[in-house]
C-alpha cells in the first residue's frame, strides 16, 4: 500500500524534468549517438550516461539558484555580471530561435514523411509548425506537461523495445561494462554524445516550468531531485538505446550517418532485424523525439524572451511572463514564422557562423556562472550552496563544454 502511494506521489511530482529532458533529446542527439554507435559500437555507450549526469547537474544548479534567490538565473546574470551579458544573450536568443526551430520542424517533417510519404518533408514541416503553434497558443502548462509525458512514454517504448528486441539485455549489459573504452579517434564523437546539441537554452526552461508547479522554496529541492533524476535517467536510456541500435545495424558496414536523414537510413537498415513493424516503431520514436523538442521549445522559449523583457520593467514582471501576454504571444509567432524558411533554403551560412560563434560560449558560461553564483551563501542561502559533488561535476562540465566551444569556434572560423 505504501509502495503504491509512493508511486502515485512520484508521478504527481515529475513533470518539468520530463519536459526539459524530452525537449533536449532532439534529432541532433540521436544523430550524434547513432554516429558514435556505428563507428565504435558498445564501447562508447557509457558516454550517453555521462552526458545525462552533466545535464542533470546543470539543471539542478539552475533550480537551486532560483529556489534560493527567488528569481531565474537570467536576472542573476544581468544583476551581478552586468549589461554586456544582457545584450549578448538577447542576440543569441534571436539567432538560436531561427536555427533551432528550423532544424526541429525539418526533423519532424522527415519523420512524418517516412511514415506517410504522400506529403513532402516541406509540407509536413509546415503542418508541424502550425500544429505546435496552435497547441501552445491555446494550451496551458498542465496540458503541455501531460502531452510531454505521453510522448516520452512513446519514445521509451519505441527505443527500448527495438533495442532489446535485436539485442539481449544481458549481452548489452556485459558489453557495456566490460568493453568500456575511449577508442582511438573517437574523441570528437564521444564529446558529441556527451554534450549533445539539445541543451543550451532549453536548459533554462526548467526554471519557468518549476515556477508553474509552484516549487518556489528551498524545501522544494527534494522534488527537483526526484523530477530531474527520472527525466535524465530516461535521457540516458534513450541515448544508450540509439547506440545499441546503431551498433547492431551499422557497425562494420561502412555506412556513414549524416543529419536527420541518416536516422531514417538507420531505420531502413534495422528492418532486416526488426521487420517492417519494428522499423516503423523506431521511426515513430524518432518523430516523438523531434516533436517533443518542438513543443518544448515553442512553449518555453517565449518565457525566456518575456523574462528578458521584464528586466526593463521589474514591476510588471508577472504580467509580462504570463502566457496570455502580448510579449509571449508575439514571440510564439516569431518562432513559428522563423522556422519555416529553413524548410525551403539551406541554412544561411552567415547565420550559422554567427550562431556558432555566439552560442559556443553558452554552455561553459552556464557551468561557470553556476560554479560562481551558487557558491555565494549570501545569494542562495547556506542550504543551497554548491556542495563538493555539485562542484566536481560542474567543473567537469565547464572543462568539457569549454573544449566543445573551442572546437565549434574552429569550425565556424574555417567557414569564413
């Protein structure tokens, strides 16, 4: 009886962590995991778990700041680090919205086209952009959270089901534990899996979603831990499952995976092991992953924009942050309209270069500021300051994402 009550209480608690994890697991993360699995097999499966731990630490740090300080990290950056951060962030936000929203509906369009080829990728992409806009425009947070739980359940059944259909779980466990390695030449692929591409601004969403849950006091940190643990546990399992599938279908075959289309290609390769039904179950999981990212971005990024605007009028913050405010509705329209042109054109090179240069510093900046700002007991309270485990993981995140930023900057410069 107590166990049943505990499960019910846990199900009531979880929500924002599921949402932020599902928003972060987009097509890019799947491609990175597929590439790593196709080249190095189960030897690199551990990287998916490490990536989840790092993202857990960053999201937990954001929550501790907000619970202790009473305001989102964005306000803390502007208040304690100055206006240059404010303007850098605003430019990044506008460009990030164009690039990421466009990539998301392309991914949705590809997945839907693979399931129903009578409509083109472009048409399916536009349909998804419109559906996502209408869902967020008319829906409240509670409905959004419920849909995210359903879709992440669909992802779980799809990826875990297909992975363990073609590979015995006991064999997977043995190969993972006894074959863990950093194969020669695997560095950049491992970093891609660990860092993912679904993080960045989407991590800030967690602060606004826990506000919707009324988690506003230091005592709510236990709920945050349960919520994020479950969300990022699922994230790690998803990445792990993709590596299992890529290892089985592509390892040693000399097949190169590139972009969202590569994931569809992998589904076709898996058909021999899974049959037609298994192939389409996998593609449904891919669609669920891209669509959850879409509705997560459409729902949360207007909050980030509104919070930025509210720094100019602090006394009107609550009204500006409302999903009914003109600022929220306006940015929701911007996301939708900004996403569609990328269905018709290749991503503009100049936009991508600016995005890479500005965005490269975001994740190390986030890790670094959490290390600094959450170490101040006068800002977050003694109960919520960084403890040794948090500090160690945040330092690792800072170093890792700092290196990824360096690599991203080099790639951007090479295109100039």
